[in-house]
């Protein structure tokens, strides 16, 4: 017997979301942050810079906090853990990328403001963790996978303990670089990055679990 035709899936209501408009809005948000800072950034100004209607902006991002989180998160998503032949070289590469990102005015303005606002808003802290912090732990996973494939480390032990160790590694690296650049105001020079990663790896990450 012939197969009964399956009904077509229902089409989403409304107009499809434009990736180009999303990108224009995020770019405009970062430009406004770099130029005006958190206090000067307004949703109306972002809409004008992006060339979209204010209603379009609010449909996508109902609040300034959510908009800035996604604008900064999209920068962090560009970080890559590239296999450079050794665990230290891999770490130096990704820390250098991270430091370059933090050197950008829009990153500094956005992160410092989000951290300050987050101290008073538990929901904002959750969004920062889910959209900016947690996704970047993929870099630690990839770095350890590279090192395991090269035979530099032996991954043993309980998966829960491994997850906790990855959290600690990430917090240590991110916290140290952010403190140096955003709190102390010092540059993360190649010399500093080399000494920092050497300190972490001696004896640190290379010991068997």
C-alpha cells in the first residue's frame, strides 16, 4: 500500500528572525559600550546604530542586561583551544586570546558593569554564568583532550571529581587574567603569560588524577 503522506510541520508564526539584524545589533552594542560605557548605552541608541526599529530590538532583547550579556558572550565564543603541540603552548595560546579580548574597551566596559550589576541581581548572575562563563569551560575540556591524546596526562578518577577540577582550572585561569587586567590594570604580556602557565603546570595540571 502507498505510504500515507505526512502532514507538513506547522510554520512558525510571525516573520523569521534575521541573523543579519542580530549581528548588527550585537555589533552596535559593543560599539556603544566602547564609546559611551555602560552608563551611556541606551536601547534607543543601539537601535539607531544598528539600523533597526526599537520594537525589533526589544523583541529580541527585552532588557539592557540581556543585550550586553549576549554582545559580550558572542566575543567569548570566538576563543579557540588550538593544538600547538604541548599543554603549556595550548594554554599560552588561549590565555593570549583571552587577554586580547579583555584589552578591548567594549569588553572591559561590559564585563565590569555586568559584574557590578550582578552583585545585586541573582538572576543576572545566573545569566552571566550560563551565557558567558559555563560555555567557555569547553576550552579546558579541549585542552585536556589534546594533552591526553599526546600522552602528556592520564585522565583517571571519578567523573564528578574531574568536573570539579575543570571548574577549578577555569576559575584559576579566568580569575587571574581578569584580576590582572581589569582590577590591577596591568597588561598580560607574553612574559607574564609564560610565567603564569608555567606556574600552573608545575606540578598542577600534569599530575595523574
